[in-house]
């Protein structure tokens, strides 16, 4: 009559898992919108950026540089470097 097979059980398990993780994802998005994230919980974008930095081997110290304003043209350049402007 009902005939439970391995394929039906696997599909049922996948369906239950998809619904479960879908509700978790929607709940996480709602918490982020309300500003009620758990301590240490990251958004999807934050996790993706962190994973990309780890893969590339670049640290935050290598990315962030101090800058200063060029007195001639007003653009910001890294500290210790010379501006390439032609204004005088």
C-alpha cells in the first residue's frame, strides 16, 4: 500500500532539512533587520568577506593605510608618498 522505499525516505529527509534551514535563515534575516543579532553572529556578507580575506591571505593591517591630504590638490594619499598632481 504505502511502500516505503529508501528513495522516498531520503527525499522526505531532504525536504524536512530544507524547510528547517529555510526557517532558520528567515529568522536570522529578521533578527538582523531588528538589530537583535547574537553575540559573535555575522551576516552573510560579513562571513563571505572574511572567507575571501582568509583565502587570499590578506590581513586587515595590509588593507588599511593612513592617509593625509595633499596640500596642493586636496586629494588623500598614503602617508609618506608623494602626490602625482601637477598643480602648484
